[in-house]
């Protein structure tokens, strides 16, 4: 019973963290049609910043996560203003910039931290007993934080003015501009939110597993998988695809060890796309 409960908790934790990363990736794609492949490395940077804030600068674990999100969010503003905005509409060049960012930051991280094993300080150490089942407080809290952030983002998009401007921009950039919407301001805000969410996801995951330089690569693959399964442009569909992929990744390793679980998981995703090529909530074009 305890193993089942822990697997369920792991499924929810993985799902929520996958969704945090994927929703930022999908948000940028919906607004400016940029496939920001550097999103995975931003997730990695957020995890390491959280580690250094907590270990080197002795910040409280909560403050470390917040500081990491703030710094990476501001970095997102820089990326949008000086790298992606000048190249708007040039898909090939924006793709090359994203790939260059991956090489630069992974190389920098490899040189500075290398193979040293690091882990983000625990946000909430210990275990909690629920109905006689012992569960890690850290994982339960990580899930709670992710759900709160995703709920806040949903409310932001649906209930606030800038959220409605994002929706308008995603539907038609030129029409939104003609209606007086400051397109650059909205896109810059979206970049900051996207990068900040990735940093929080990195910090939460870093408190559960050890950090390594190429951790962003696997997370980027998960984010892209979620976006494709949900349907390109469907933000809401990410919640469904995130739960599906998260529970697959939580359950399969208990039966299939090593890379076999990843192979079976991707085979299942391919099967879904063979049946519904546009994804769960996508549409044919």
C-alpha cells in the first residue's frame, strides 16, 4: 500500500513539474511561434542558481527558490529584448540562437561545476503520515507549490488584462497590435514568466534528485512531448498530457528498469499520435 501511495505521489510530482516547464515552452510558441529549445537549459540554470543561493549564500530554501525564479525571470527579459525580438519572424535564426544558448550555458556549467554531485537543500525535510502511509514531505510540498503556480498562471491568463492580451496576441498578432496592445511588453512579460516557471521547476526537481549539467536535455524532451500530445497551441491540454506522461514515468520504472521504461513510454506516446496525430486538443490544419 505504501509503495502504491508513493508511486501516486511521484506521479503527481513529476506531472506538475513537467507541466511547469512545458507551459512556459508552449506559451512562448503560442505568442511568437518560437521553438525555444534553450528552455531546457534555462531549467538547468534555475536549478543550479537555487543550489548556490541555498548553499553558498545560505539563503532559506524558500528564499533560494524565489531568488532563482526572480533572476532567471529577469534573464528571460534580457533574452527576449536583445536576442529574440530583433529576429522576430526569422524562424531559422531564432532556432540557431536557441541552439547556441544551449551550447554556451552547458559548456559554462560543465567548466564551472563539472561532474560534482550537487543537490538543492530540502525545502521541507522529513516524512508525513497520511492514513498510515509515510510520504516524503518534500515531494508533497513540491506538488503543492507546482499546483499553486499553475493555478495562479491559469487565473493570470483568464482573469487579468495582460492575460487577455496574451490570448489576443496568440490568436492574431497584427490584430492585437491594431487594438492598441503593446506587443513587445506582453511578449517580454511572457518570457519572464516562462523562464521563472522553468527556474522554479528546476529548484523543485533539484531538491528531489541530484543536479547534473545535462538535466535540461531530458526535461526539454518531456516538455516537447507534452506539447505535441496536448496539441500544438493548447495550453489547457498540457494538464492532461502532463498527468499522462508523469504517471507513465512514475509507474513504469517500478516494472521496467533503466532505459526500458523510457522506450516503453515513448512507444505509448507514438501510439497516441498514430491514433490522434493532432494531439488530444489540437486541430487539423
